[in-house]
C-alpha cells in the first residue's frame, strides 16, 4: 500500500470513527475498535514516510 492509498484509508476511517462515535458513544467497543484501526493506519503511514525519507537521503548521499 502506498502513501496515497494510506491517506485515503485514513480519511475514510476517520469519517467512520466520527460517525460511529456519534452513534454509539466515545467509549463503545465499536468506537474503540475503529480508533485502534485508525491508529494502525496512521502508524503504517508514518513508517512508510520515514522509510521513503531514509531511502531518499541514502540515494542523495550516494550520488554526491
């Protein structure tokens, strides 16, 4: 999954989380599960961005 797909997934999950929280409450199992899933997507996005940045830096150092 690339960063664009992750951003789309994060935005969709965020909207779902807001909707579920409004319907079931902030402490419901459904809200907490959705929140956990959103956290996992955000973590994957951050790791991918860090990896891409490190690869860019390594390539930059090699070409100099």
